[in-house]
C-alpha cells in the first residue's frame, strides 16, 4: 500500500509539473483572448480569489469570473475582488475592467464570499459605471444588498450632491433572491443554480454557466455532493473547493465535525471528479492555509488521474 501511495504521488508530481507549465501558458496565452483582439465568443475562467477566511496575502477571498464576449459574470465577492479584477484587466482581460463589472452570482452568505459586495457595488461606480449592479443569490441576498446600500447612503449622498461629478445611477444594486433552476439568461450565457450542502446553511448554491463554446461549473462551498457531479457531467471546467484531509485530521474534534459537514476533502474531490469527468478540474478555496499544491494533488490522485490545476489568483483557464 505504501509503495502504491508513493507511486501515486510521483505520478501526481509529474502531472503537476506538466500542468504548472500548462497554467503558465494559459495565463500568458489566454489572457489576451479576453481583450479586444479575441474571438468574440471565447469563454475563459479567471480566478480572482482562491482563498478562504484566512488572511493569506497571496490569496484574495473567493471569487471567480466567467468572461465571454467582453463581459464578466462573477461568482462570489470575496475581499480584494476589485483590485484582483483590475490586475486581470492590466494583463489584458478587458472584460474585468472594474467599471465594466455589473453582475454577480453569490453562492451563500458567509462573510468571506460577500465582504467584497460593497466594493463591487461602489468602486466600479466611482470609476464610471452607470448601470446598477445585478446581484443574484440565495434567500437573504436581497436584504443584504439593501442594507449595504443603506449603510453607504452618506457616501452616495456626498458623491452625488457635492462637488464630485459622480453619476446618479451606478451605485445602485438590484438584489434578487433565487432558487435552484435557471436564474439568468442573455445572449452570452445561461446560468443555472443548483443546491449544495454546506453545514447548517439552509440555502447554499453552486452555478452552471453554459456559453456557446463551454460549460463551466462552480461548486461554491460544499461537502461532497452528487449535485456537483450532475451539474458538471462532462463539463469543460469544474471549479471546486477542497480541504486537505491529512491536515483536517490534525484539527480538534469540533473543527473536524464542522469541516466534514461543510467542505470536500481532496480525497473526496478525486472521487467526485472521476464521476463528473470534467475536461479540467480547477481547485480553489484552499484549506488549510499553507498547504502545498502537492498536498492537494497527492490526495486527489488517489482516485483521479485527469487534468487538474491547483488554482492561483489571476489564473486563467
């Protein structure tokens, strides 16, 4: 058994090195495709934040962008979202220019997935956005956006009635509580929400994005779930959270109980990927902080031998 495990790690390490090289090619090669020179219907996944509530300076809070035809569709609004978007735009992702960000889909109302909502509401407005922000999410999201708008009413009043030449519409937010099913459709994309189990949250969602050329599934926070398998079912990219099982075993009993009910171990993720068979598995919301890529790959590779990338902020896939 030990020999088999060592063989798996070695093969995983070789795959990892190959995929790291692939990841570099994707970042340098795919990013410009998001700009004006791209084919208009090319779909790319841009990782704006791959972290967790832990204050890791290398990983912003969870946020994923699906960029197609010059528009970005965001999933979650973790801390740092606008500055990461500006970084992506600087690298050629025109769709991620902050003033163009106008739609977001929230998976659940944990703070690390929503702290950036106020930033997403207001910062693009101060940079020139005139359209209101559209925000979709589980029940309670609309109330959250209304309270955020109220909390910043003094800022809005000062900018719109004082000396600043701010427009009077771009600060607004239209929050919509949604249930599983198709929640949004336009000429670029159809977005379908599906329920996932996340500890004691009554409502938590994953999202499936179907564009003309790709199907992207984002798990959100979830323990191992058949819902993700069904939503992907051979999808082009599966973006899924993970926690290293070996590290979890070292936590106290109460934290182990919580994480097993709230998150997916990397071992379980390998099992999910075997059943979901994505063309590319992208792993984010990485726990614990400080775990290496090899820590995740070692466990994923116990079951799954397909293409996998441990995501970094601003990775493009």
